[in-house]
């Protein structure tokens, strides 16, 4: 009889234990729980501040083509058509006239200027013991110099520096006599007043006479560069965000001169219905040898995940899913609604349940990029302290039973895969794209995760697209720029 009574007591124990706890309501906290502030436990997530994450600085090789014909014409016009003794100190004793026999040659190659002109004339002494007349005298004028780029922030101008100038005598010239104390060919430098010719050539190309409007190149580099993506009914919008242009040597001929250099910029790309016009910025230009850079070109791809969409994703995956609350399966909660929002730079999930556990359970965590930046997850998702306390007020240790069944479901449902979106973006931006007078040639060869930022609107995931890039543009040399820039020595 004693054994039979003991068996009844054992059979009734689960019933007695569960008798008043078949359905529980989670006590409501007076305020929405807030995760603890961001601490040094996650130092790599600097994007938890509210500033938009910045792209890394990349260096893009530049080739800017221009036509130096206006500069060539100005130098050609400065070459004298004739030389005479008028106004010369030797004019009292000698008379001479040299007339140019044809158009002078002015050749520009790799920024170096070569000048050649030919003259025919005669020289005569004005009486005296050295009476002599040379006719004809065939002479040449040759000069070399360098076109120098000058800089003052957004403008680039030219300056011409003649380095040497000589006058020569052709062998077919009359050489019957000599009225000078030195050979005639050596006397030509004074007869031609070469120092004055050198000054005239230098004055022909001054910083206030010729310039290149590099602000237009800067604006083209700024963007936006819009690439239609018909499959997604959107555009891939590329923003160059230039920070500095460093211009180096000139290459090529007069009509096809290439100014080489680099553009340091912080490029970014995103899918947008319409690309946003960039705010105007003033070009920062320096003259010198561009520094080498072995780092790959990197542009920041921005993938927004709104909390509206994340909530919809969670809801579609978890709606009416059951949560076993005990090992025997006698208590079950049902997920009715899941909402995602921002809280102090983290992600807060509010889970509304019905069934044997009614109320709202809060989870929070730090979003992170996974799989090389192809997906987003919340690996450290944890139940808020307020929810733990509220659930434990029903039964000691009860929150752990709930958490064991619910946390993994939430973590899996919160994972977002945007690899297809990234692939579309890489396909769209790879290739040659023209905006204004600038053509960008971009090749994406890889990617790496950057960071995730939580804002009140949603999550902003940034992934670095790696590869190579170059820019080629065309500008026109303009006359009479407004301001003469100051010269800057090469670095």
C-alpha cells in the first residue's frame, strides 16, 4: 500500500509543478531596454559613431592630354623677323640687315622647346681702314628651353624658360673680309642682340597668358559617374571624392602633349535611383614627381539594409514559429512579431510572443560582416538584462530555457546575404566610363570587408572593392587666365 501511494505522488509531481504556470505573462518594464553603451570590447567597430564611414585614400594614375599649339604660336611670334643696327651701339661704325627667310620652326617634345630660324643678310663697315662688305651672309638662330608647369591651387599655367640661345653662320656665307676683331660667326651674338631675344621669348609665355582649367578635371573626378543597371532598375553611382592632384612631367608632341600625374581620392560606390550631385570643392593641385604607390585601388561599396527591411525579413522567417519552453514539450511560446531597430549604435530586436509565454523579449547585438564581406550577421546576439530579469521573475532560471531555444533562431533569421548585390555592383563599375572630359578605366579583382554602422534608419555595410584604376582626360589651353599662379619647385 505504501509503494502504491508513492507511485501516485510521483505521477502527480509534474502536474503539481506546472499547475499554475501553463501560461505566463512577462512583466513589462517601464521603459524600453537599452543595451549598455559601446565599450572597448569591440574596438574594431569605429563606425558605431554616427558619422558616415570614410573610404580609404587611393591613388589613381592620371594622363591629361592637351594641345600646346597656342603656346607654340606665341613663341613663334616672338622670334624677330629681322635684325638691324638701329639703336645698337655698334651702329655708328657698322651697318647690317638680316631678314628671316621663312617661318621659324618651333618644336615641342616632352615639355622641351626647340627653336630654329634662318636669316639672310649683309654686313658693311662704315668707311675707315677696315672697309669691308659681306653679302650675302646666311645665319641661323637656335634656342632651347623648357615649358614649366606653375600651380596655384585650382589653376595650372605655363612658363617658358629659354636655357640657351645661339646665332650661327652657314658655310656658304660671304667670307672675303672681316671688319671685326673676332670672327664674324662669334660677332653675330652681339649683332642679333641675343640677350634681348631671350627675354622676348621668355615673355611670350607667362603665367598670366596661358593656363589650363584643371578645376574642370577635378570636377569630373568628383563625379558622380552613373552606370545604369537595368536588371535592378537602378544606377551604380561612383563618387571619386578627390583630395589632391599631383602633376608630373609632360610627354608627347605639340598637339598631343600628355601631362602625367596622380589623383589621390577616397572613392565610393552605391546603388541609387538617381545619383546625387556632389557638392563643389576647390581643386588642390601640386606640381612634382608623383610618389609611387604599391597599394591596390580601393573603393568603398555601400550596402544599406534598412531596419524596415530587416524587420520584414525576420518576420517572414520567424512568424508563428514555436519555442519549446521545457524539456517535456508541455509549454510552448509562439513568435508573433519581430521588430529590428537601432539602440546606441547596436541592433535591438523586439520579439512579441503568445502562447504559454506572452509579452516582448528584447535581444541586442553588434552587426558584423562575414564571408569576406558578402553577408551581415549579429553573432553576439544576447538577451537584454531587462528581459532576463522579467522572465526570471516567473521562475528562477527560466530565461535560460527561453534563450536556449530563441537566440539561435533570431541569429540565423537576422543574417543578410548581399553577395548577389555586390557582384552586380562589381560588374557594373568594371570597364571604361566617361563623365565630362574624363574617362575612368576600372577593374575590380577582389573585395574585403570594411565595417557596419547602425543608424536610426538601418544598417550601413561597407565593403572595399579592390583592383586597379586609371583616368584619362582632355583639356584645352586657354589664354589670359585671371590670376598668375606662384611657381612651386618640384618635390
